[in-house]
C-alpha cells in the first residue's frame, strides 16, 4: 500500500459495510456536534468550522451552450479534520479535498485535488468570501457575487455567479436531521444563482449560461451507523419553485428535504414526505447505479421523472460516487442535480 | 540398470578423490567469485532502486532552484495556486542519515514504498511529534528526535522518510523546500514556470536516476571482474572434467560392451555432473556470500564517498541472486563438459580405450589458428565495432584468444630456450617442461586470465584514481567554495571576501538544451586559476584568450562525443548566438553535457541569473581565517563552505577503500589460479612417474628432481606472467577506451603502473610456487620402490 492510498483511506475511510459512506458514520469523539436551536450567523458561517469533523462548499450548475446543449458543472471543496483544532503550518490537522467536474451529454470530466491546511494551499475565509484549493477558487466580495474556477488535465471552467434570491436554511433553521436516531448537521443553501461563463473542453471553449445551487454543510457525524449512502436531489422547476430532497439508505430509509418557493420561502419536509423510487439502473465503473428516478411529493402535487443527462457521470475520485445533471419531466418540468453515494461494486 | 551404471560411474570418484575435490573446489571457487560480485552489485542496485522509488528520482521531472539553493515554501504555494501539480521534498542529513520529508497528499501515487500497514494513524504521521520511517539499522544510528520511530524495511538504506513538516523541524529549516516533484498529469490551465517562479528550473526525468548511472561505471568494473573470475574457474572445471573422462574411457568401453546403451550412458553421466555441479554451486554460493559480506562495507563506503549513493552495509539473500549462482554453476559445467560428451558420442564401441590426455598436444596447431582468429576478431571490433555489445564481444574474443594462444606460445618459447642448452640435464629440463605444457595448459591459462584480469583492473582503477584526482585538482583549484542562500548573502560574501581573498570567482550556471542535448551552461571569469589548472583533452591554439574575447566556448567530453562535435564547430546558445568550440575538457562522473562561456556573455544571455556560489582564492594558510570571517561576518554556515583540502582528502580516502576491494579480488583470483596449478601438478605427478623413473635411475636424486619441478613451475608461471602483461594491458585499454566510452560517454586516459605489475607478477610466482611446493615435496619423499616399480610394471 502506498502512502497515497493510505492517505485516502484514512482521510475518508470508506467502509460501506459498517460505518457508512466515506466514514461519515464513524464516531465524532471529541469533535463538536451540531446543537438544535443554534442560530447560524452570516457571513461568519460561510467560513470554516475547524472544530467540526467535516464540512463542504458544494456547488452544482445546470447550463446550456449557444446551440442548446445541456451541460452540468460541479465545484466542491471538502474540509476533513483529523483533530478538532485549527492552527498554522504543516502541523494543522485540517485537510482539504477539491472535486470538480463538467458533464456533457456524452462526456464527464473529473478532477480531484488534495491539500494540507495551514500553509495557504487550500482554505476558506468568510469575509470577503474566498474558498480555494490550488488554482481553483470560489471567490467574491460576498456569497452573492462569486467567480468560480477549476481545472483538470482535460477541462477547465471559469464562470461568474450572481445570487437572485436569499439563503435557504434547511431543517430547523439550518439544523438538518439525518437519521431517526438524531444524527444531524448544519445545512444551508444558496439555490438562486444566475451563471455565465466559459467551459474549456477538449473540443474548445463553450460559452454557457444557466443556474447554480450552492450547498453549505458541516457536521461531525451526519450519518447513523447503519446508513450506507444517500440519494440527493436538487431540482429547479420551470415555475421557479425548487425542491431539495434526499434519501439516506439504511436498515430503514430516512428521507428529508426542503420545498423552496420562487421567492425563497422554505418549508422543511418531514421524514417520509418525500419519496424517490429507482426506475432504471445503469452500469458504470463496475457498479449498478439508478440513473432514472420517480420523485413524489404528494403535499405539493409533485410526481416527476428525473433522468440523468449523462448516466456515466461517475466521479472516479479517491472516494467514488455518482454526481451529474438531470432533467425533470412529469407534473413539473425543469432540471437539477443528482448525487448518489454508497453504491458498492 | 541406471543405478548400477551410476554406482559404477561414482566408483571412479571414490578411487580418485583428488579429482573429485578438484572439480568441486574449482567450480565452487568460480561460482563463489562470480556470485560474490553479483551479490554486491545486486545489493547496490536494489538500494538505488529503493532510493529512486522513495524519492521519485528517475521517474518524475523535478524542479529545483536555479542557484541550487532552497526553494521558499511560499514559492511552492504560489506554484500550486498557479495550477502546477507539484509535490515538495526536503532533504538533509542528521548524523549522516539522509532525512527525506515528503508531502503525502500531493506526492504521486507509488512514491515512498512505505508499507505503513493497517491501523497507521495519519494524524500521527502529519501532526504532533510525527513519525519517522526507516530500516531498523538506520533508526539505530539516529539520536533521539522526538518523533515516533517506525521500522519500514522497504525504505532505502540509510534513509528516513517522514512528513515534510516534521522534516523541516528536525532539520531546522522551517519554510524551506529542496525540490518539487512534477506530477505527470498537469492541469491545462497551468501558467508557465517563468511567470510564477523564474528562479526555478525544471529538469526532465533522468530515467534511472543520476546516481545509478554514475555508479554503473563502478558496477560494470566489478561485473567484468566477476566474469573473468568465473572464466578462470571454468578452466579448472574444464580440466577436471576432461581428465576424468579421459581416464574413464576404458570403463566406458567396458560398460558399453556389457550392453549399456550409449544414450543412457551419456544421460547418466550428465545427471552425475549435474549433481556435482549443484553441490559445488551451493558451496560456491555460500562462499560468495561470505566474500560479499566481507567486501560490502568497503564497497558501500566507496559508493557513498564517490557518488553519494547510499548503500546498505547489510547483505540480504535474494532468490534471484542464488538462483543465478546455481544456474551459472550448472551452465558452466555444461559448457565445460559439452566437448567431452561430443567426443564420447562419436566414440566407436571398441576403439579409444587408451587415455588420450597427452594426445591433446597434437591439437596445438588448430588451437593456435583459433587463437589468431579470435585475436584478429577482437582487433577488428576494437577498430570498427560500435555499441556496448561490440565492446563486450571484443573483450571476450580478446581474453579467449589470449588464453588459447598461451600453449602454442609457451611451446615456441620453450623450444627456443632449449636450443642453446648444452648440458644433458638442461636439455632434459626444457624438453620435459615442453612435454608438460599440454597437461598444465588449462591451469596456466587460468593463471594467465587471472593475471591479465588483475593487471587490467588495477590499471583501470589506478588510472581512474590518477585521472580523478587530477580532475579534482583542476576543478577544485580554489581554496574555498562557498554558497549563499540568496542574493543579499551573496553580496555580503563578496564584501567580506574582497578584503581577504586573492580572487573571488563567481560560479554561474543554467540548465539549457544545447545541440539537442540536456546541458549545463557555466560561466568562467577570465582568471589565471582556470588557465593554470585546466587541461584540455584537445584544444585550438590560444583557446583561453579566444574564450576571454568571447570568440568561442569550451565543452566537456560528454558534449563533444554525444553531439559529435569537433573543434571549430559552431553551437547555438541562443537564436542569434552561435560560437565555435575552442576546446574539450574532461568532466569525469558528470552525466550530461556542459558548455563554458565567458562571464560577460553569460550575463548578457541570462541576466536574471545571479551568482550564489563562489570560488575563493587565497593562500592555504589563510583559508581558515577566511572561513572564520565568512562564518562570523557573512553568517555562512559550515555546510555552506567547502574546503578544497577536505574534499581532496575525502576523495583519496574513498579510493583507498576502492583499492581494498580491488586487492581482495586480486588475491582471490590468483588463489583460484594457484589452486588450478596445484591440482594439475598433482594429477600430472602420477602420470609422470614413468618419465621420471629413468632420469632418477640415471643418477638425478629425488631432491634434485623435486627442485627442478619447483623451478619448472616458476619458469612456466613467469613465462605466463610475461604473456599476461600485454593481455592485461589490452584488457585495461578495452575497458577504459572502448567499454567506458560506449557506456558512459567519457574516456579515461590510461596510465601504466610498472610497480603494480611487478608486485602482481611476484604474487603470481608466489601462487605458482606455493602450488608446486607440495607436489615437489611429495616427489622428494617418494619411495624408491615406486620408481623402481615403473620398470617392472611397464606396459
């Protein structure tokens, strides 16, 4: 075993059998735990929370090119702490991981970066806002105006984001429960970004416009021991309403979500209100992954089919998962992003 | 039936234990020398491989500071943030142990073959007191460092792997990096290196690593030595097998007459030989292991001192090594026995019962012709051959041809010596000596090869030493060499030294591609230091003055040979700068090309390169004072100053160790050859009785006969030594001027060392005398009844 593999395994010990996806089910030990009733404070909470074990800045975007071709884009910065402290220099236990992807109907480009905290190679700052790893950044005067870049060996992008609506707090004012046993995380989103910019693909540059959705989440143990992964949906309907919903797969499934109206009013969905049923499965990277879903939210008369634009949107990163743009049809039309984790080989 | 036949075959060895011992010991010694050398080489190679794998040398491009100094950590961050997929490495030594700090998150996969194993705590590796990974022996050499010690056998010898943060702390070099490993996959938006960090330079992967290539020269020599030793041993084996088969002809005839099919007989004899070869091979491998274990510390010290290559002083038994040892013992036996089997297969049922050992003399003419053909082939390949393979083929043809030429030459010389002999005893002595040459020829060939190998290798090693020391003299002409960390310190050095040093010679260099080859461009200030000390391999007249006027460049021998340049050929340094080659200088141990230009031209071509290294001229007496001043006034650390005298002393001590190894191998090969002579004489002693008995009957005492035998052995050894000298010199020339050039791109000048040759000849005579002593003593004590018996038992 080389150091790299080892690092991967320790950074995010992936043992789907007993401890959930990417080690998110391991015990939190001395790390801080989310507490119900804690008010989120902005812009401070846009920055990192080193006392918590994991955290991410997770942006997905649905875009179209000049010829109407749909594209998807992902930019994610993960923070993973070996110990609940910050600190400067090599000695800091804060590790960072970046994932970036561009999905076209026929191709899926992925890049991954790893970095130590404390030396300036990667990090996040709340005000003015900046989150970066290597040459990738999500940067702006604040969270409403962002420039976003990333690059890999065969792709790059450089886009600008402008928020057209408010931040949305999930669960109970940002306290999002992840299991019947009470595991929880802090979770808020900015789902109202307009996007414009350029994708650099092997065939050349493509000017794109579209919309983007940013998720911010931090916790120390968001999954229960028996939960092996999740199916997460962020859907934007053509009428302006949005739906975030996820299924945490375990001995019994746990669902949660948020209904977001066009003006940004959010309603938390209790366990069981939202349902997702796999309609067809697709073989990718030696596994079977559902890439067509039936989504139902009877309270809002939502009964839609969610279909992957490119069913091969597999993230072949150190912790592999599926993440890609989808189209929505049925009772509502629209688009969105689908993330599926914990599908073993 | 097979068992019966095998038992019959084995009965011969029971009756002739001496021949059995000859065969086994000869083969065992041959295998021992060969496998001992191979063990040393294999150990060294695996150490380099481990080092290369640990440190990314060889397989990845590297970025280093142009001035050879440290890279600031902020510069690394700047490169990462400009899209460069690079990983930092810091290196240093604590108590002589190489400390390597890696950054595991950015390091390429496969780097650092540390088997951290399950349950290792990444947090403990990256943070807190940290962890150091090394072999147990390496850890034992380190003082208490605070970091947790982890035994990791896969780490290169004398090397400690740890996190870069921990390494910076242990080495007291916070915020510093020595080099950046460039990952093969780079983002497409990466900005040019010159925009982000113009003071850094990228070097392409070396493919095998610098150290391995440099040390190849040393290993090639060792291998050549091992091969020659094996050839010597093979002659012994060939002799023993040949004799055994010759003497068993009557038995073979009897067995065939009794109905044993020829095919089965040959197969069973092959089985018999294979068993003997396996036994001898196993003994030989055990002996080889002992030889390697004894020599390895010296070899390791040599390589560390000469090339900076770390080598474990401990020997590990590698399957590839002992398997190859057994294979070569079996193969060698097969080669030695093939002729015997061939003649056996063609032997008609009822003929050939007579031993033919002494009839071999009749084949002298054919042997001389073959020797001539091989020597001619060798000469042809020396003149027109190209490539390393041709170089080795030439070596082989030279040695075998030389060995085959020995018996006819000896016969010729002895015949000439016999002509002026007048007394009956003298005439008999020469005639009898000539008569014995065929029986002793294999042993004498072994002595010839051993002697030639020793002359060749000691010539080469000594030439290397003379050249290298001379090269150090010209390269290290300044009394003190200092390197600054940055431009500010460089300025301080110049200020401090200008009062005290006689001259300050800045050393400027950049890595560029010249004439399509990777090369270093150096600047030389016009100073007597260079004019006085540097010697050219070839040069135009007035080369220094023309260089000083910017009318040309100097190139090293590697550049000269690889780019096939000649004096006066123009080389391009920049689009509009083409200059002729004024001279070629030797640059031993360097693996790439080098070009020297004037300081003025260098500064105009590369204005952004500042000099951080300086050669300081002063009188040797004042060097310590200058050193002290630089330490106190310019803040230079001791490590940043190199004393010319210290370097030279170190180099010489390294060569002393090389000589230890060479001398040990010399003695061993001569011992093998001496053993061959002893065995041949003992075998001949029995056969010769019918020839000695009449001489004894005519009045020569046994004591006199024994003295004459001793004298004969010395005469033959002396003649062989005389013939070995030119062969050894030819061998040295082939190694230095052909194989070395093909393998490494530079030619070592050859020097002659008559005193060494006299010493070697004395050693060879001593070996022959020792070998002849026991047979002579036995002869002097032989019961007269046995001599008398010759007459009564006469066939």
